[in-house]
C-alpha cells in the first residue's frame, strides 16, 4: 500500500499489494524498485514461453512508468519427469527466450537459480535503482480521469481453447461458436500479446501525465482494477464500460461456462497496463501508442472512467465487447469497434 511519508510527495514507500516494492534508499534521492514473478508454462513453444515469462516480470516495473531495468535474475525449475533429450532441447530455448526479451527491454540477465522439481517453472527478479522522476506512484487518480488498457483480454481463454482442440468432450462445448481456425488465430494472438513488452506504454505514461497504473495478470481486469482503486489517495471509484477481447473468446467463455471473462475475473498472463489518464490526454495516448515508430502490435483502448467514490471498481451490467482481430486474420474489422473513445 502506498504510504505518505512526511511532506515530500516523492518520499513514499510501496509494499505488499501492488506490482513492485518501492523503497527509498539511504543514499539521498534514490529508490529501489524491485519485483519478482514466476509461473508454469502455458504455451507449446519453449522459446516464446521464455519471452512471455520475462515480459511478465518486467511488466511490474512498466506499471510504475519505469522503462529501464538495471538487472534481472532468472528463476528456473527443470522437471524431473523430463528425459535428458527433452531437457537439452527445451530448457535452452526457454532460457534464450527469456534473455532475448530482457535484451529487448534494455537489460540483461546476470544470474539466478535453477532447481530440479516435479514441474517446469520459469520466472525472475527485476531490479532498478531510480530517481523520483523515473517512476509514477500508482495512487494519484482523480475524478474525471479515464481508464486505458494496452492489451486485449482473453489470453487464458485462448490458451485453453487451443488445448481443447485435442479434447473432444471440451471442444464439443464450444465448437458451435468458434472454428478451429479461429482458435488457432486467437492462440497465436494471445502468445504474441503475452510476449510483447509493456515498455512503450510505460514511456508514454510520462508523456501523457498518467496518474496511476497496474498490469493485468492473475486476478483479471476487475481484480486488478479493484486493487488499484484501493491505493488511491483521492476518493475515487473505477467504472469499466468496454472490454477489448481477442476475437471470439467472449463467445468461447460463454459457451464453456468457465473463466468469467465478461465478469472481469478471467486470469491473464503478461497482460496490458491499466492506466488512469487525464481525459484530455487519453485519446492522444491511444493514437500515439499505435504509431509505426513503436513497431507492430501496440494498441490501446479507453475502457472506463474514474468517478468520485469509495476506492472500488466495477464493470457495468452490459459492457461493450470490442472484438480484437488477431494479426493475420482476413476478416474485416467493424470500424465502430476500433475507436479509442468509450461509449459512456
């Protein structure tokens, strides 16, 4: 929780409850920002799994508006159930994916720890020492701000639907609402999205005067929005009106009776940043992040508002579902679904 300390607004700590810890150092004017995360593989490509794991760790720094990481450690668990041949092929690819993503983020992996375990686990620790102007404390949202999301939802649904292609009992529950080709496209989109760094969004948080942010991971969009709302110093609440979701995954979630995607409780892995921005800056943020100078794949949507309230977050009863078409899909988008402005 963010705790004011004295009269200096930059001399605040952040501990358990948010994405990274922020600890003012005994060396004047500097703070230690650090985070750790790990999880089990969820995609079939070991190289991409390594990239996703690294992106997921760095995302906690990016949620603070930090764009440069000083050091990373890798945490790796090798499954004792793997054959020697499997270990020699799979684990180096995971390590390479992690290292490549770290390099893309402008940092490097200098150490870590490896163990033998019943399961494969991959994760890491990210550390940075920075000055107050390099990070944005996640506690300054005010009524009138809007909520912006920088990656589509539905990664868990897409990964599970892809696994169900080989499970007739589960596939039969969703085959009437989605084709196998659409599942493959959604899976590829989810994998690409999870592996993409939130570094560009973190930099633009400074440019467009962001007031607070968090990244969307295991607690789903609603869980993380609620957690962020609790950290605010002003009496505010978050109201979510729009849900950008990987195409067809809303229908899959409904048909399967699982995940709670439309209720905002579906887990995400290495999801986007949920950012509180001044209303007059939000549309410019959404336009800028899609600029070709930042490369392919960056998107953002205005999904809700910040209003006066009691540190809560909610999704309206009938949120607008924005179908986000996967890269490579040939279906034309309805232009009404691509506008950055919410229907509030």
